């Protein structure tokens, strides 16, 4: 979500998530190459929301939706790969928790980071930094 909010180009959220997953995998994540697959899925979740808004709306509600979609994609992926045949109660709680944490951490958190970076001038080369701050 953070990469999408800062770069504001199609594919940015996916690219940044894949870079993060690659670093995690190279540093020895317990899931090995599946770390890349998880990064792909999460990046696609966020990218879908930015696409729905045609890469033109960068406000907090869109960031929250992108984070929630990333969390939902993660939960579905994990339930298929790691928890097949889980009880409905477990799957439901897992999905809700992933959506909420994605919305809060990836959505609100990324929006706050992007806004803070924009205020410092560190993003002046990006559209997100040329506007005085990231939109509320």
C-alpha cells in the first residue's frame, strides 16, 4: 500500500510488495520461496483497489480499502496453502482479523507514513510529495 501511495503508478504496489517479499525471503524467512508468492498475492490485493479508483484517488479511505484488500488476499491465500479444511469458525475469524489488520496497519499506517514523508519534502520527486501533503 505504501509503495502505491507514494509512487502512484500502475503496478507500484505490486512491485514494492514483491521487493519486500524478496528481501524477506533472502534474509531467511521460514516460508522460503512461498514468501514471494505471498507478497505477490498481497500486492495484487492492494493493486486491485488502486485500479478500481483508476490510480487517481489517494485519500485515506482508499488506503484503508487497499490495506483491507491486501489482508483479504493474504487470508484467502493462507487458508488455501496453510490451513486447508479449517473449521468455518477459524476461517471466518482469520479472514476478519486479516482484513482489519490490513486496513489498520497497511492502510492507515501506510497513509500516515506517506503523509509524514511528504511533509518532510523527502517525496518531492513524486506526485505524492509535490502536493503539499498526501490527501486526507
